[in-house]
C-alpha cells in the first residue's frame, strides 16, 4: 500500500555531521563509561527533563526539578510539578520502549501527560497550530487526517530504518511529528523524547545525552528551523540544525569528561568512595568514614573540591552553616 513519504534530501553537511557525531560517540564510549557513573547519567537525565519542560514554559528551576524527582517538597504550580513527575516516568521507560511502535508512542504520551489533560494518550479531536510563545508558526493538518498520517510516518520509519542513518531518520521523524501535531498537548515534549528513543536504539549512550538542553539554548533557532522547513516543503534545514546541536552537546560532554579526569584528586575519589548516591550525610559522618579528625583537612582537601566539581551538594544550600546541613553525592 502506498503511503506518505517525508520529503528530504541528504546533503554533504548532513554527512559531515553524521561522521563527526559517530566519531565522538566512539570517543565518548572509550573515555566516559556511563554505566560506571550513575550520578552523571542521572544528572544528564534531569537536565533533559528540565530543558524539555522549560521550552514548553514550565517555570520550575533545575534545582526544583531535581527536588521533585528526589521526592522533596517543592513550592510551585501543581500542574508544573506533575509535568516533572510525568516526564521522569516517561524517560525511565525508554529502555523498554520500541521506537518504531505507534502504540508505544501513545502509551508514553499517556504517561507524559497523566493528570494534566483529558485526551492523555489519544490523538487530538480539535484543530491545533505550532506556536513559539504567542506566535503561530503554522497550522497543523486537520484532526481527521492525524491517524493516517501517524501510521504513514511509522510505516516509513520501519521500511527505511535499514537504509537511512538513525541520526537523519530521528531528525526527520522529529520534524514530521511536530508538523502533524498529533496530540492536543505535549507534542514538543514527545517529539524530543522520541528523538532520543530512536537514537538510543542505535547507540544506548544517547539515553543519557541531554540533547534537550542544547535545543533549549537555541530555542529560537529551533522554531525558526521548523518554520523554514514548513515553507520549503522539506525537513533539510531542521535535520542540519539537529545534527549540529547533537555534535555540539557531544563536544561539551567530552570536554567535561577530560576536565573531570584532570581535576578529580585522590582525596575526592576517597570521599566519593565512602558516600552512597542520594543519601544525606553529616560532615561528621563522612569524616568518620574517612578516618579523619581535622575538620580543616576535610573541608579543604575533600569537601570543597568535590562541591566545586558538582559531585557533592548541600541539602540546604541557602544556609551553608546550618546545624541541619547534610551532603549528598550527585
């Protein structure tokens, strides 16, 4: 049966980025074994969630998003807090999601929008447009066309996944999904989540690469690329934009990896070895585990350097000298 095929052209710029990204992923796997660094995986996941929600005008800060995920009390709008909980649950389902299954996409949309909209997990019934703030970029196809357009998109992906590079295929999907705008809410969040899902099947490390944070930095360009593709009739501009952002975020992660390796002293390594993740410790408890007596030695050589590297954080950052202060390994 004939179905809609997304129009795009593979350019030299795309192939240059595909080659560069593939090389950096290989280097990342050698230098930065994320399987042995759960704190980095978790930090990047939280960055992804915060940025993806911020693009959709969620006002919670990165620290507030972290606190919601950690089960701490956060003062904020209930809908925004629920969006964080939903997004975390959705991203945690990536490992058991088939990115070529339309039913899995609808299931994750149900998780992503739970308790925040009536049509959660179902295609829209009304007409929608793609907006950047108050500016309408374009009107989406009529609601009656959505089921067939989504089936066509997934059929195309299944047929072409062996011949179109995953980096390009994921970007094509992202643009086409935004264009179809299949749900009444949560389309941007789902487009970015599914982009990650497709890349994760290719290279599992993408589950913990915060592409969303890079999009957020260049949010205006993101929407401009979508609008220009709508005018041009192909997704070429958007594909190149996404590949460029992925290439940039990999540069940042590799740079952080090298810096971390250079700056982590033996003192900090000892400190991290005696602290379990996400468990709050008093300074006295950590010193006892390290066998230290001098508070000055502990502060100068162990705690302060670890906090500068964002490997340990205070539970009460606004009151560093509080008697209730605790320290958590990130």
